[in-house]
C-alpha cells in the first residue's frame, strides 16, 4: 500500500468533548497526500467549529452514521477510505501498518481495546477481536478501511440505522475475501459499557447481533438499542 493515499472519514454528532483530541491525533498520524474528512450529522454543540480548525474538509449531512460515512466517502479523494469513530485513539503506527498491506489487499480493520481501566474491559476487547478474526466480520469501532474503488462499486454502507458495519463487512467478505486484521490495537471509548453497565451492555450487543443474524430489521434493533418505542 506504499505510495497510496488515505482519506480518514470521521462521522460526528455532538462529539465536542472528544473531537479535538481525536482529530489532533489523526492530524499527526497522517502523511503527505492523506486527508481528514469530518462528516457532521447536525450537531448542536461546537463539533463543527472544532472540525473546521483541524480537518481538511467538513461535510454536513443528514444524521445517521451510515449516511454520514457515505457522504464523506463521496467527497473523499484518497485511494483508501478509513472510517474512524470520533472517540477513537490512535497514532502514526496505525497509518504505518496501512502502508505495509500487500498490494492485493482490499479491506480490513484493526484490533481494538476499550479505554477503561477495568480488567473486564480488556476481556471485552479481546473477545471482540477473537470474534472478528473467527467470523471475518468487522465492527465500526475497529477502524474499517477499504479501497475507495471497491467501496464505490458496492455503493457504500447500506442506508440503515444500525448494523451498517456488519452489513458492509458481510458483503466485503463475500465478494472480496476475509479482512486484513492489523495491529497495533486501536483504542475506543468504554463510555457505552460504563454508562449502561458492562454486563448488561455485553448481553444487549450479543442479543442484537443474534437477532440481526436471524433477520430482525435494523430499525427495530435501533429502537431497542436506544430505548425508543
């Protein structure tokens, strides 16, 4: 992957508390020719102002992570698209690993760990990575990367409110083969597990994925995930 460029796409919605740190880390990690694209889904805090200070391009989009990432991809110019969550922590070694991909690489993701200090969070991160390696399916907090031409041919993420990362991974696996699973680990926020409780969140996430596998509609899963009725 040497001598190719990367467009990092960060979907944002009211992420002012994390955004400055994340975008600064990304800014330092990227190389000449890369670009940093932030896609805001209607934030009511100062996320857009922060992004305009640090990103190469700020795109305003309808809300919804899939729609936002697709909007960013349409504006991106890099050979590779790298989708990074606004609460992720990474550095230049992650970009260097992308440079070492074989010439025939098509897509992949990074191992992940949770930011919290509890031992259980380390176990959760390890289980996410083991599950992903076994299944060949990646989740959004693992920093999915894919060649732009392939992403465009697939018409991007499906327009659904939840499990868009699982849906895209399935198609990529079926049509392009298994993902490249890279290290070093990418750190993602444990706030979801801390706010809801670790064990209830584990149960919720596994049950939602099981129901999605069984054919449940993403709209219903979204309502159950966010407690909307």
